[in-house]
């Protein structure tokens, strides 16, 4: 896989080139493109005839990172994304897709350079604005747990939380992050938030939000707020894993319609 240098990290990048529309796929916090395949969040598997760029965010998967929490704010990850798009798809509008942290990264990038995007498919948006304050404190506590008790304690704590109904049946996974770097990533997540609603209201892009229910880390309230704020944005809600299995075809339709 090719590597790509950004300030403070080297990103591991993969391009599936079948010609056609350019698409970039991101992943969530503590995940990677490999782990998202297991979690049924690799929507790119439903695409054909596109140029699909996947990469591991800094500090995740096969990409490197440093112990600087500020490196993992979504606006910094958006810098990485825009550099990648300029290198792989210079001057071309790209369709962006990604869950959670990837959703945050895409929105920050689109606010900054809207001309770089033909459309966005945002999966399970994370806590934001009013709900972000409590979640940030959760991240700081989790970072302390990892430092004091190790990765296993963090994973075990996650098992105590009931999964969203739409993920029941998905294989269990563990973070695709180095043990020593996980506390830094969590503290970085505590420092960040989605762009302001005022900024989102100025977006002029086709936006589809795919959300699910009963997930405190990805509350439906965020998805609804994005759709209420971004002009013309649409929302579809999954309540079962069968619903989630339709998401790759929804991405395919979006790319075909707006690519």
C-alpha cells in the first residue's frame, strides 16, 4: 500500500481504481479500514466503476501518529484529508463517505473547501454540540482507564454497554490502535466537535445521513440536527442489521446521482 506523509504522521493509503467517479472513504475513532470491514461499515464494497480511496487516519490501523492530543481533532484530520484529495484527485470534486469521526472529518473539510466535494454520505454522526460535553468527559475518563489498567479494561468496559439494535450480530472487534497511543487519541477526541450549525447551514452539497437508533455515542439527535441544518440534507434510519446491509447500495446510488 502507498504511504502519504502529513505533518506528524505517515498515512497508509489504498486506491481501488476502476475508473469513474472519485470517492474517498473514512472510518471511525479507534477503527481502521480493516476493522470497518468487520463492522459492516465498509460501504465501498458496494461500489464498482469508481476510483475509491481508502486510508487509515493518523494514529489508526497502519498509519503512524504521535502522542499529541491536538493532532486528532477533526479539523486537523480534515487537513490530512484535503491533502490526500489534492494528491490523488487534484481539481476533481469527490464523494465523501464515513462514520462518526469520519463524518466529523468530512464536515470540517467540506466547510473549508466545499468545491472539493460532489456530495457526502455521513454514517452514524457522533455526539456534537450539546451532547459533546458529557462525551468529552467520558473520553478523558477512558484515557485514564487505559493508562492505569490497560487496553483490556477499556475493551471490557465497552462490552458492558448494550449495542445498538442495528449492530446485533456483528462480530466483536477490538480497537485497531496501538495500546500506547490510545489514551492520546481519546484525549484528542475530547478536544473536538462538529463545525458550528451556522457553518453547516452554508453547505450547498447533496448530503445523505445514515443513522441508527439507541446509541449514546452516535445519538439520533445529531443526525436529525444535521438534516435540519444543512439545506436539502436527507436522513435514513436503520433499526436492524438488515437495514445496515442496504447502506452500500445507498452509497452507490448517491455516487451515481451526484458524482
